């Protein structure tokens, strides 16, 4: 059927890829969207899954459900291994696809600045599975502390370090502090969870470095009010199972979470185009590959500048790029000239626990409850297309009214041994 | 504090253990409840997690949250390795506990009738992780079929066998048929999911063998209306990656799920008491161990008879046993004589997809929509204590009204390769 229609292959079902596919609705093309996971993820709320405030299903939706009414799209679950731009074909781990147009929107993942050996001790937050792993470690630490007799070991278990003071680190630290200090105390008998130490380490001079300095300062104050120790200019030089090093200083911490670096998807390097320092692909003004007008890069993987400043790796930018690529393909098919991509900056938002946030929207700087309400509104708005919008609202209202965080499930532990959460030299707590 | 109070150690936070702990509220004892997972699971709805209709958090609740207002309970996350009834102590994988009273309520797990080699090809359904694994395989099969070019391989991928015609097998088969035939068709382009084959194999002469024959027959008819092939007298003799054998007959099936046998927790054999054929512990009339009045066995692990018939391994029975043990401990402490356990049979219920079920309550036999409404009512009732009761109701109402099953997330796939879901000889589908 309609084999003469150009075949558009979209790699990645994130904000850029999904928006591109949807913007091609009704266009005379056939689309294959490939993603390694079966769901589109509302990543801005992923930290709430990591802190057990939302269930995965509340922020993730199967891609093929989202696109089920769009008849020109086929969704493939598959892992892309390579792209051959000469032969116009994509190699999957278990198959292959040829294309007329290619949209590479495989995004970014977390990176350890050349210290991949830190990965097992400091998990990052990009996928649902990442979030469930962080949740598991966070909750298990309290379980182990409840059974720990040695005060020093207990202290260590109740110390959490978050590396990286961008929005993810800030939101993670705020949510963890809030849960430990306001929600958990009633649940435990032996430990006082209000003594939990949460450290947020930022290598640069301030947290939320991409935001105006005023908001960074307000975010810091709001975090400190929640009991988070914010340390700037703190460049991590080592991470071991129960220790973080900052130069000569050593911090004993049972758990370290990574929110510091992102690296572009390695697929970018397979396209034969120049990359920037972060591995992102330098594209033309219309987001196409230099010399390859049939290949586009969109979202976090694309290095795009607007008025001399880089377009940030945020969801609204990715959606705008996806939409632009779709528009360009339509113009091609109609024989009209291409137009350059223009980024429209909608502002910045970060939330810091219950009813506290910082925001910069259209030049307006907000903080505290007002910013938080804006944050809730914007996120509910963006969840459009998610069946679960209403459920998430109810969930939030419930958590807000009852001060409860109910979804504290630990899953995915084939072998349970709390000793693994403790340093090797620690004693076994025996109690009768 | 109150170290002279007797120490009651409860092993297992299922229906029996949790009910026992709650029934000891305010009693002059200190309780330690040990479970290998941090949550109590509403197991009767676990098949809905396996079929992606509910999220884990909607049927599981952290044990320590449930018990947080009961000050005489301490919850320990830990895996029990052994019990020494002589020394009155419990050995955990990473610690130890001594007791004055012990309540063993570690339940049952699925068993493969001495064919443990079937386990990797036919996962069972007892824990949240089991349910997520079944969901993953069920959903991945459709993803692989969507990309499969060879009709025979596609057919195989869309054939699911469920072994065991008890309530779990019946509910799983009904839910899977419904999803494949009524919910999924719109989502796929290459495959027709209404051609999905679901076989329910039962070794005995009828499904739901513990129910009255009339209900078995009605359940069979309701399943067949949903498109399930029900086969009784079908004793499975072999399970390979893509094949099930019944004697000489071979059925090609991409996925097999196990709902056939249960075996008592191996801890039962460590108590030094006689066991029945299923490995359950033969207890005294008061549920205590013969010659060990301070040790009780409750729930699925206890072999109890009522009027010559075994008490079934269902949630109401487990809760009644847990309550009885608590009452017995209280009577001991008050110097009153013990009483024998009496089982009150509340009836039987099994659901078969949307708005269809069979029920036997107080001698009354129901089927179809009426039975289904009873089923919904009873389950909502039992979810009492679960914060999520309201959310589950909303979720069900939503699914009922929209005919949608939204939570079709695949998680926990470290390496994606759909070829693994196919038999070794199958070709790689390459499409352009």
C-alpha cells in the first residue's frame, strides 16, 4: 500500500521524535518510528518516580497507543546500532530499515566525565528503569538503617549525596529531603529519619547555572529550608561504594546519585557530521545534516544556536525541533523552499519539594508557592495526550492533602541482602 | 522499653502475617514482622498487573506504612534462612532474631512438579516482579510479531499457553484474551491481534476444580466466548522455549505462563513437624506446632482441615488464621485456655474478563455480570487499608468506560533483542 510514498524513519520516541511523527499526521509519507523502549516518557517528572511519589505508568505511555489513530505511522520496538547515510539505511540489532528521510532524535544519556567506573556506585536518571533503581537504593537505605545497630554505619546509610546542581539534581534533592523529613518519620521505630543528610554537590559556582543568578540563590535557600546541604564549587574527584571524594575531602555516604553530566547519544558520531564538545551534531539552520538534506537531527542530540547562545536540552526545545523537521519535510514534498529553525524560549522551571519552586517565564522571575503552582499547571498541560493526567492530578492532590507518599514499593531485587548496602567492614546487626 | 514483654516474631507480611500483627494491636507484646519484600501484596489482583491493567502500586502497599500507627510493631526487611525451634531463634540471611512466640506465615510459591527446568520458559505469578516479567513477555510478543515477516513465526509469537485452570489461570487467560482481541487491535499495523491464540490447559477433568461443577462449566463457556481455547485433561509433559508438549502432541507457542502448581514455603520443612504431600505443615487444632505451643503456622503454609476437607489456600482463610493466632497469644497472656481454629467459608469467586465472573457465596451460585459486580465489590472491600482503593476504582471505571488498557509499559529490559523472543531458526525480518 502506497509504497511510492516517501519513507520517513524516525529514531527515538522522545519529545522530538514523537512530536515530529504527530506533526506529520495526514502527510503523504509513511513513517516508521523506532524506539528501544515501548513508551514515551515524560522525563521532567521522572525524579518523582525515583522518589516513589508517582508510578511509572503515570508518566509514561506506550508510543503505539499515543499514535494509534495516525494511520501513516508504524511503531517498531528496536535498538538502533548504526546508520549508513550513503546507503540510506539504518541497522538495528535485529533488523534493518531503509529510508527516504531520516530523523535522528535519540537524545542524550548521563555521562561520568570519563569516569565510567563511577556508574555502578552513582546511578543516573534517564529511563524508567533508572528511576526504579534509584528508588530501590533510596528506600533500601532506610530499611538497612532501621536494622543497623552501629551508629556510625547508620549515619552513613542515612547520608545521600546527589552530584550535579542542575534541575534534575535540585528536584531530586528537594524531593528526597522532603520525604525523609516529613513523610517517613512515622514509619520507622529505630531511626529518626529527620536526621537524614542530603548533600547536593555542584562543581560550578552556583546551582541551576542556566537560570538567572537570583533564582539560583532562591533555589538554594528553599533547598536549605528543607534541610539539604548545598555545596557549590565542589568538584567530585572520586566515588567509591560508601564514599565521595572532593579533592582531599572524603564524605561517607551510603548512596550517591548522579545528576551531573549528559552525553549525546553515540549515534550522533555515526552520521559523519561534525560534533560539538558534548558529542552533539552540528546541524544546518534547517536542522539537516551538512550535505545530507534528507537527514535531520532533532532534540538533545542537535547542537543548535540561537542568537549566539546554544538552544538548551529541554522538552520545549525538542518539541519545537520535531515540529520544524515535520514542517520541512512537508515543504519539500510541496516543492517549497526550506526555512531555518527558530527557537522560542518559554522560560525555565524547577520545583523544590512541596509547594516550592523557581520559575522564569517571559522575563518574569517567580519563586515559592506561585512558582510551584505555575509548575503544576505547566506540567499538567504538557501531559496532554497522557491518559493519566487526571490520575496524576488526583495523586498529587492526595499527596498534598495527606502529606503522604504512598508508592514506596521496592521491586526488582532478585537477592535481598542488606549487608550489600553497607560497607564491607560493617558488623551484622543481631537483635533479639 | 518494655523488654519484659514477650517478643512475637512474625515471618511473612502476607494476608496471614499482616492480619496477625494488626490483631495484636494494643496487646502487651513487642512484635517484629519480617518480610523479604517491603510491601504487602493484594495477590488476588496480581494477574491485573501481569496483564498491564493495574500498576504495582495500586495493589501493593509498604508494610511499614500499613502498620505505622501501631507502636508495638517493628518491621524488618529481611530474608529468613532458617528457624531453630530448640533455641527459639530465627536466622536471616543477614542477621538473627530470638522469639518468645513465632508465627510462620511465609505462604507458598509456584512449583513445577519436579520440572524446575521449565521455570525459565514458563514464569509463574506470585510476586510483583513475577507479574512484571509476565507483562514484559506478553507485550514483547506483540512487538516482535509486528516486525515479523514470516507468517508461521508470527503465528507462533501470537500463541500463548497458560498452564493450570485454577482461578489464577482462568483470570489470566480471560484478561489476556480480552486485551488481545478488544484493546490492542487499533495499536498495530502489520498484525491482527484478534487472531491471537490463548490456550488454557488443565490437567484435571474441569477448570476451577475447587468450585461446583456448574460454575466450572459456566467459566468455560465465558472463556470460550472471549476466544480462549480451554482444554481439560491436558497434562503438560514438556515445555521448551517455543513449544509445549501434551503427551505426543506438540503446540508451538511463543510464550507459556505457569499457573498450575503451588508448593509450600521451604521454611515449613525446617520446623521439625510433619508435612502433608504439598509440603504444608500439619498443625494442631489451635494452629500451633505439635509439642511447640509457642510456634504457630498460619496461611497457605498451614495444613488445616475443617469437617474433613482441607481449608483452601485463599486470602480469607489466611486472614482468619492470622486473627486466630493473635487471639490465642492474647489468651495465653491472660491465662485463659486456647481454642481450636474454625474456618468460615465465605465462598468462591473468579473473574473472567470484563463484566464476567463466576461466584459461589453462601450456597448461592452466580455468573456473568452479577457475579462480576459482586467480585468488584468484594475486592474493593478487601482493599480496605490500601490508600489506593479510590484510585483503583477510578482506574477500573476508566478502563470500563473507554475500553482502554493504558498501562502497557515494558520495563526491566537491559538488552533489547526481539530475536530472543523467536525460535533460534527464525529469519531476521528486514524491511525497508
